[in-house]
């Protein structure tokens, strides 16, 4: 095993694959990171950091376990049922389930943010109040969806498990470092919260489309997210400048 690892370390192609995989895992982790930030911010101040660290730590363990059974994960792309002439694999059904959950979660949070006095409707159920345990379960459930999708993509880029594991560890460490500042930034700026919820809604619809066999290039999604983020940052800067001018006048 040591000889095989040494051989990979001396192979330029292996380093290229590692760098590409790390970049891919970090980009794909943006979706997960936004969700983790929004869910953890629903908790009390003393539990937010703990929930983020535990959720992302469990996500790392889960991804490494999935990589250890990569042969099984790859088989999830095989059709298992046919509905109205369309074949669905376990991966498709997992993506559809994850997409439905993200659409539900984003719609629910947008509803509560937009409506100042939510009435007793299906979105207003006290039994669904966020707890530490439910936050961890939600984070882990969505990570299953993102993990399976990213691992299947990674298998198409390299067949070396050590490279995949290294890329996953590096990407999750980056997520862990970025989760705190991102969550605080989202919490401190209400308009960013709405933008992030819009991202989750878009990601959920993309997962649904992917589950039904309609491939949506992720580059389009991330380009739209980046463009919207730049515009919102410019809006924040503009509002801050106007506040500064008003303070000077007064």
C-alpha cells in the first residue's frame, strides 16, 4: 500500500487529478455550506458554532465512509424502477428527495421572513421548532445527497481512492474554516439571508431536474449565484455609504 501511495505522489497526473478534485469538492460544498449556515443560525448563539462544527465533522466521516464503499455508491446509478417509461436509479430518487426537501425548507423560511404575522397555516407549526438535534439531522440528511452526487462525479475523474479521500478532507477543512464567517455574515445581513434562501430554492430545483434526467450545468448555477452575490454586496456598500453620509450631516 505504501508503494502505491508513493507511486501516486510521483505521478504528475495524480497531482492534477487531486487539484481538480479539491476544486470540484470546494465548489460543490458551497451548496452545503449555505444550508449549514442557515440551519445553524436558527439555533441559539451558544449552539451555532457547535452545530456547524459537529455537522461538518459528521459530514466528513460520512463522505469517507461512502468512499470506502465506492463500488456500492457507483451502482446507485443503475435503474431500479420505471415510471411512465422513465427509468429511475437510487441516485435519481435521492436527488429528488433532497431537491424536494430544499424547496420545502427554502419556501418555509422565505414565508416566515416575508410575512411579519404568519397565521396558523401549514408553515406555522410549533412542533417543528428548531432544536440542536433536528439541526444536526437536517445537515446530515442533506449532506448524504450532496456527498453521493460529488462522489459519483469524482469517480469519473479518477479511480484512485486515496486521491478522492485527500480531496474530501481538504475540501471539508475549507468548509469548516469558512462556515463561521459565512454564517455570521448571513446572520448580520437580512437581505443576504433572503439571497441565500433563493440560492437554496434554485439548488433544490436543480436537484429535482437532475433526478428526473434533465442535466443542468452547475456552471450556470454558480455563475448566477456569483452575479447575484456581487450585486448584493454592491447594494450593501451603497447602503453603508448612504448611512455614513447621513451620519455626517446630522
